[in-house]
């Protein structure tokens, strides 16, 4: 019994000892790791050669071109130190930007954004750096331009960087080929310059009232996010994408496609369509009306197509191309309305006169009736009584023709006295003429009438004159509108 108790006590002490030993080991490892991590926090990812020695009198100082002081805090800006200004109240941090724009790659009307590939560069002075001015690297161009040295862009994590803001920024992405296309330079004057090939996507408010001749102004504004102008000032330079080569300019224009014709030819087609439609005379009803209706429907279809293909954020008002098409539609509609109005007047008058003609054909005939054609017997009688009427009725074989035939037959009859004392009529010629008429009967009667100009008069008003005025006024007005429209757009 006692042995069992002793064994249990021995096992308990051994277990407790190993537990305490493990705790000691773990504590020691924790302290070691904490010390290592503390050193890592104070100088993360920095090569020991970029950390300055204790003083410039140290023997290792000549090995540095530049270095970061040991008491450097990247969380604090260069002009702040121990809660007060390091360089006095009149000194400010100056940020220098350089935008080298090569082109405008995309303009999105729907999202109203602008994509600009550029070389983006920002520089500022870091007076806390230690510079070895006697190092020969500043006078050579091996590691960079004179008085500058190129460094690994990853060292940007060790410096204080300005809190930049690009107003209206949608996306900011750096280009990569194996690694980020960027560079870092440290100058002898303690200026740090960072540049990178980026694609900046910014928002730009666009108004499409003058579409497709609309022009927009988009601003690329870069500044400090937190600090005001009293602390941080900005200066920038812009490299013109044209330079001395105007051919590099990209034409970002919008073209409206009307099927297979370019806009200028389509415009001339609409203009010539108006002229050709007005060129038909008032009597050519099918040709003129068909041309006008076809042109009207084509214009309405083009208007709907252009309206649907316009930018989505377009204004609710009519833009430039919409207003142009509306004017074209109105011009064609006026020509169509004018011709339909003239036809309506003529048709109404003809129907009114036709009702009068049904009551009386011979008496009280109007001077402008040409629709109702009475039977041939009545027309012959009317022609005899009113030869100066507005009907010029020509009957190739009228009653006069047969009266002349009878007169000729009567003239050929001769009377002779025979021995019996009787009179005998020689009817040879009459019989021959009668047989000729039977062998060659006259052709069927054809009634032909010619409308006089008074047919197109309603009282003192001439419908033909009204049509001529419309045929001249509408094309001239449309030509004047085109001259002002296109001139104003090109002047702007």
C-alpha cells in the first residue's frame, strides 16, 4: 500500500517538473522571438547597409552613398518633429508632380469615365536623410543621372510617403512586366522621386446637348488628402502628348452610321430628297406623294435609330443631331401638308361641281369642271351651243362629218329626162358612197378634253402659284438652315 502511494507521488513530481521545464523553455523562446520581432518592427525589410551608423565619424560611413537614420520614423512627415515644425513656420512641404500623358485610351459615355495611360511621377524633399556628398556615385551616371542614384522601388516602404488624393479617381493601376514598372531615385539634394507607368481612370461629367459635336473638359487634380495648403503645396508639369508631332493626336470622335453611308453623304441625300420631292408637278400625284411619304418615313426611322444609339447619360432635351433631324422631318412634313392641302381643295371643288353637273349638264356649267364627262350626244349638243367653253372637245367623227357625207351624196344626185317624159335620178354616186361607208365604217368615237389653267384657280387664288412658292421656299429655307447649322458647329 505504501509503495503504491510513493509511486504515485513520484510520478506526480516528475510530471510537475517536466511541466515547469516546458514553461521555462516556451518563455525563453517567446522572449527571443519578441526581441527579433522588435528589431524587425524597428527596421522592417531594410537591408542593414541602408541603416546609418551611429555617427558620420564611424569607419563604415564611407561605404554609404546615402542612408536612413536610426531614429527615422516613417509615420511622421518631414516637417513634423516632437510636435512642432522642424523647419519653422514659413517652410512647407512641396510636392512636385509630373504627368507624361501619351494618349487617351478610352472615353466611356455610359459610365462617364476617362482612361489615361501616363507616366506618373511625384517627388518631395526628405531632409532627414544622410547624404555622403563625397561619394563618386553622385558625379557618375552609372546608377542614374548626375546627382541622382536609382534604387529598388521596394524601399518606398521605408520612407514617409505623402497622402495623395486624385479627385474623381475610379481606378489607379500600375503596369507590370515580371514586376511593377516603377522606379525610385534619391537625389543628392535629399529629394526622393518615385515614378511609375500607370493607368488612371477618372470620372468626368459629360453633357451631350451638342452631340455629336459635344466637347468636354475633364480635370486631373492631384493633391494632399489630409494636409491643407498651409502645410503642403503642390506643383506640377504636364507633358503634351502632341509634342512636336501633331500626327500623334488621336481623333476620339463619334460617328453616326446610317446603314452603309457616311454622315456627310446621308446629309446630302436628305437635302436632295427634299429638292426632288418638290420637283414633281402638282398633277403627278403618285410620284410626288410617294416620294414625300417615303422620305418622311425614312427620316422618322433615322431619328429613332440615332436617338437609341445616343449616349445613355444624354440630356432629356434634343441634342444637335436630334434637332437637325427634327428640322428635316418638319420640312418634309410641311411639303407633304402643302401638297395634301392643294389636293384636298381640288378634290372638294370637283365633288361640289360634279353634284351640280348631275342636275344639269347643259345649263350653268362651271368654268372649271373637268371631272364629269357626259354622254357623247350631250357633249355634241353642248359643243354646238357653247363652243367657247373650257372644254375643248374634239370629235374626229362628229355629226358634222355625217352631215357633210349626206350633203356630198345629195350633190351627186342628177336628174335627167328620158323619152317617157319621166324624171330619173342618177344615184350611182350615192350608192357607191353608201357602199364605201359600209365597207369602211368610221372608228369609234373618242372624246378628248384639255384642262385649261383656270382649272387650278379658286376664285382669285391660283393653286399653281401657291405650289410654286412652296417649291421654292422650302428648299431655300432648308439650305439656309444647313448653312447656319454647320457653320456654327465648325466655328465652335
